[in-house]
C-alpha cells in the first residue's frame, strides 16, 4: 500500500475492506475513524448560492465569496477562535472552515442560506435541492 485510502462504512463489504487495509498497512501509518465530512455535491452547490447572494442582496457585493461563507458559518454557530497577533497588538479569527463540517452540518448551512435568500427574494441560479 503506497497511498492513503478512505472507506465509507456503508455495509459489511466496506467494513471487511477497511479491516483488510488496517491489517496490511505499513508500520507507523495512522488510522482515523470519523463522521463523513461535507460531500462534493454540497460544496459545488454552496458557491453558486453565495454568488447569487453577492449579486442580488444589497451590500453583499462588497464582500468576497469567502467572507460571505464565513458570515454564514458564523450564523450557523461554527466554532471560531481568536488568537493574539505576534506582536500582541490585536487578535485574528481562526477555525472557520466549511471543509470540516459533517454532511448534516453542511446541509444545515445550505438550509440557512436558503432561508436567508428567501427573506431577501434571491432567485437561485441552481435548483433548490441538497444534491446529497
């Protein structure tokens, strides 16, 4: 085995394969079992939604797509921490990353954006569905 692998545990064959990978992994490799993070389809849906908001909601065109995403992550309650700057003259935020959200959390993020868009009469450029 020369590269990392991910196995989604959806049934016994996948569990057996995961066990096989563990049994045949080189010494020193690491095993991580975790909840599935956001899906590619969810991530692909996020960016057109943010673009629709930037174009249609007054004042949002002043923000970058990442800034808008961070505003929604904050509204969702995603943990954000502040660290002191090196010279101690202020602080900066860290920890707001959508790539670490679980599938369910990301679905909540998309629903939050839908609700915001509905309140502001956003016409979505993509169909309104979770797409996984």
